[in-house]
C-alpha cells in the first residue's frame, strides 16, 4: 500500500491530513502492519489538548500496547467512535475509515517539520 | 567475551526457512527465533484452530528421553506426580519442583515403554531442566544411580509439530495409514505420518482437540508441507506464537515465566491435582506438604474486564478501594469469547468468583470480575473419550 501524498508523516508512523480548518490524524500502513491485529484503541476525550510529540493515546494489538504520538499541537474536536467496536478498521483502512482524531491546530501549528510521502518512503527504507 | 546468555545467537528449528518463505514474522523466544505470526494474522490463526485446524512448529520445545531399568524409580523421585500410574502410551502433565516446592518447569511425561519415557520441557528452560535432571541421577540415598538411567537430550535430532483444532484428526488421518481415531486424550502411539516414523500424541496447548507429532528433524519440511496440503480443505493455516498464546490463555493453560515460576508453587497456580504424596518421597515433597497443611497464601485467578481495555503481565490488581493486592501474569483479548481476559495472583481471601476487582492499566483503573477458569472450554466430544490423567 502506498502512502497518500496528501498526508504528512511522523517518525513514529502517524499521519496527519489537513481537512479544511482541521487536521485528521491516524497511523500509517507500516504501523498497522507492524502491530498486527489491532484490538483496542485508547483515545482522549473531545475537548482535550494534545501537544506535538507527546503521547495522546495507545493502540493495543493482540500482543502489545504501543503509544500514539501527536503530530501537532491542538484541541481534539472529534474522535473516531467507530474504533470502539471496530478497532480493526485501523488495520484494513489506516488512511480513511481507521482515522483516530480530528484536531483544531493551535495558533502557529504547522506540519512543516513532518515528512511528506516521498520522504516517509525513504525513511521506511531506513527502519526496515 | 561475556557469559551473558542474551549474547548467544538465537537457535533455529529446521523449518526456519519455511517460516520465512510463508511470510512468518520471526521473533526471539526462549533462545529461539520463531514465527510470532504469518500474514493471516494472530486472530485469523486463532480462529482457524478453534473452528478448523492450525499447524504450529514447536521444534523449540526440549525433548529428553529417560531410559533404562531405573527410569520409573528416577521419575518418581524427580517429579511430584505418580508416574507409576502411567501405562505404555500414556502421558502425564507434571512439574520439576525445587526443594522449596517452587516450579522449575512444567513438563509432560510420556511413557513410551516400561523403561522408556519422553519428557517434553519448555524451550527456555531446557538447559536448566537437563542440568537439574542430571544432578538428580545420583540423589538423596534413593539408590538410583546413573548406571540404571540414561538421559538423552533428543533435540536437535528430533523435532516437534502441533496440529490443533476440531479438524486435526481428519487432517492427520489423511497423512497416515495407521488408524488414529482411537487415540485418547493424553495418549501417545507410534505411527507413520507422511511416510515418516513418528510419535503421535493427543496433547496440545490450545484447549482444542489436537496432536503433537515428534519425528526426525530431516523430515521436517516434508511432514509440514504434507500436513498443510491435507488440511487445505479445512482452511488450515500455519500458526505462530501469537495465536499459541491467545489460545492457551483462553484455555487457562499456564505459561512458564508468567503463571509458573521458581517463586510459584503448584498449589498457588491451582495445579495441585498433579501432586501425589501417597506415592512416596520426591524432590520438593516436604515443602509442598507444608503448603498443603498450612494452605496456600495466594491463588491464581481468572479476570474478565468489564470495561474496554486490556490488562497485561505486570499490571497491578487492586481492590475497588484502591488497595493493591496482586499482579496480572498474562492478559489479552479473547478472540473466541470477544472479551478482555487476564490471569493473576491475589491473596486467597480475594480469590472469590464473582468478586469485583480492578486492574491498573497505564494509570487508569479498569473494572474487572473474578471468573471461573478455564475461560474457554470446547463443547464436549460426541464420542466418550479417555479421561485425562489425574
């Protein structure tokens, strides 16, 4: 699966996509593949703040729990409620139905420090 | 050079290349490099075993042959179970216990013949177990000497596969001219499988009907492939350590290093049925008798989380008041029951079915309920089966 060009990527394998005046956040195909079957996603409440580089939640696969890291700072305006009953959406549709957070970016929030799809593809070569 | 065992290269079973070519994700486990899952994924592998059939490489398990005229007397002294109750072709779940009653390993003893036994031990404990077994060849004035017993570590010459699931008999039977349908639970027999001399045992670690098959390691690839072809009709998949763990957790089978350890005795783990004081003295008997008369202090319990979340090994178990009373030893999703389950040790007074307890997961207190084990028990077979060894 190729990584969408309309997303930016973190070194911890989250993606973020600008959608109007908000940002949508999820984990990459590589991340879901490495984790294996996702069985639980622990996300913060709507209204909570996240800060760039800090853990905002946990994704549990059958075998282990892994932290999720915020690609930007901001306030959560929506979480993907479907993941409560269908956590495997993260495996099957990591870039759309398996999204996790919708965030209103803080003033000055920027994705400039994140990788684009090409840079992320190169980065993946180094972590294999 | 250091003597850190972590520096030792990982060992590989004869099927290593096969696993890699099947897309198996290889991970270190007990000193071995083993597949944790294949591309189907842990959940699909788990369901295949519950509903059809799955094939596991368990060539990392240790196999020790005990032979010679003193074998029975030796095993009676070495282990807490009554080995004299075994007939030829029968198996017994048991332990190696230390003098203080702590568990060195959990094992399965197969009686192949009157003076020939096969002992299967955990991969990570094989070296410790074998040293312990050798040290007890000349023991405490029991009159057993190394001249009457031969101990042989069979691995790596011999390997082991596990074929598990409701369709395991049909799959295996297609690969053997020997009628295997009469082989009862915890029984073992010789049979040709895929044209190879094998020992076939009706044992496993999944809570499902299944077989464990031991044979010469040179034939590993051929037997593996033949079983996969024979099971294709039933949707057979190769299964890794991930599914092995979720399956055994649902069946509440202990895993050494989790529910069993040097610091745990069989009473605490709920496995005292293995112990037979009436058979005579054995290693650890005094300490275990003391536990029996004074009562165990803590007990292994099953927990079902009543809120979303997953408890893992090491997470604290608390009373609703917040008092910490124990620790989870294993935990994870139950794919069959679609629940979140865990096992752990708590004081006996709190080991009450139905009791409300909590598990602390990353600073959050998750509600849980003490439930009976095993979490999962398969529907009884239609035919009456030989009862497991007591």
